[in-house]
């Protein structure tokens, strides 16, 4: 049981130096959890923006906060969850006791939670409400990387779980940088309708531009900020509207087939519940182990 009087929650995201939308879901989930008053404090830390991971070590006063739950807001238990976050936060395992006596509990990433399957189905249904599932293929798209083989595991796992439900004619996992490639979607699928859900935490360059280009539904550079280093407020707002259009033009007609393109799964408000449950899960598993 989480004691809110002396416990804090730290949600860790990737962040971006050029795209403010990258941290938006993490900040939104933190605000929602803060509103529920489940923890004495709720903070966020990022790899690529402020507050930084290294600064997060000093975020909570050990005099009042005796334990900190760290939940990686990452889809997979890959390179960042296994290597970067523990290194930057100076964690020496699942349970770390600081010299101050403060205890840090390193929880599973959000992408490992069983509720993700339900949210994927919800997102697919929302974006293609009129498409007959019997004539529809669902394509779950992740990044894929050679840095850590676990990076691709989460998408494959979700595809297998949804496939077993028998809801769609076909359910496939595809990747940007490893096989099966999302750019081969027309060869991989045979149905009249294809629903594509990016298996990412936030809507950034990958979901706004890279994947649509690989799908052949937009041209390269069509949604990129003209001055990504220092965009003006007006440029940023205009660009955000332009980029969001890629999710509102459904369906895309490609060779007499209908392609429905959804926004990234991690933007769903339901991820706030997943973050809370991953923290609670840590204690329940610890009690069973004890």
C-alpha cells in the first residue's frame, strides 16, 4: 500500500530538445496523478530536457519523502529502461537506499502493463469506427533498434495478444528500422482496410513525419518545423496544427485500399492509470517475494 504522506512518484520520459510535444503526455499524466492526491509529490524527469535525470536525484527532500517510486514512461524494457535510467539515477537494482536513508523503488515501464492491450484496441476502434474488423488489418508500429533486442519485443507481444482475440482479419507488428518494415505494409497486408497505430509514448517526429512518409501518405518534410532549433511561438503553434492534420485526414486512399492512421498510443489518458498501477505493483510483488 502506497503511503501518500511520505511517498513520491517520479515519472521518467525521453523528452526532446526540438519537439515540445515529446514530453507533453508525461507532463499530462503527472498532472492527472497529482490531482488525485495519491502521492505527497509527483515529479517528472527527462533524458533530453529539463528536469534532467541527474537532477532528479535531488528532487525530493529526504526529510519528508522517505520513498520514491520511479516509473519509466517508456513502451519497452529496452536500452533506456535497462541501462540509461538506472545509470543516470544511480540505481543499483530494483531497490536503492540512498545515503540519506531515502528508498528508491524502480518500477516496470508502462509498456509492460496488461492494460496497454485494451488501450491499443480502443485507439484502433476510435480511428476506424466504420471499418469492418473482418476486412481490416491492424498494424502496430514500433521503432526497432540494434541497441537492445527487447526494444521490439513489446510490439510483438501486443500483436500476439490482440491476434489471439480474433477481432481483426490480421494483426501485425512492424518497425521503422528492422524487419518486418512498416514501409512494406502493402506487401504485409491483404485486407481492404489497414489501421496503423504507432507504438510510441508521444507524438513526435516519428509519428508526425517518419512513419507517414514510410507509409506513403505524406511527403518528407511536410510537417517538420522550419526552424527546429529556435521556433517562435507562432511557428510552433502553426507547426503543431499542421502536424496534427496527419491524424485527421483518415482514411487515406492507397491503391483502392483505406489506410487509417492513429496518433501514438502513449497519448491516451489511460496511461495515468498504468503509471499508478506500476507503482502499486512494485509493493505487491515485494510483499509476495518477502
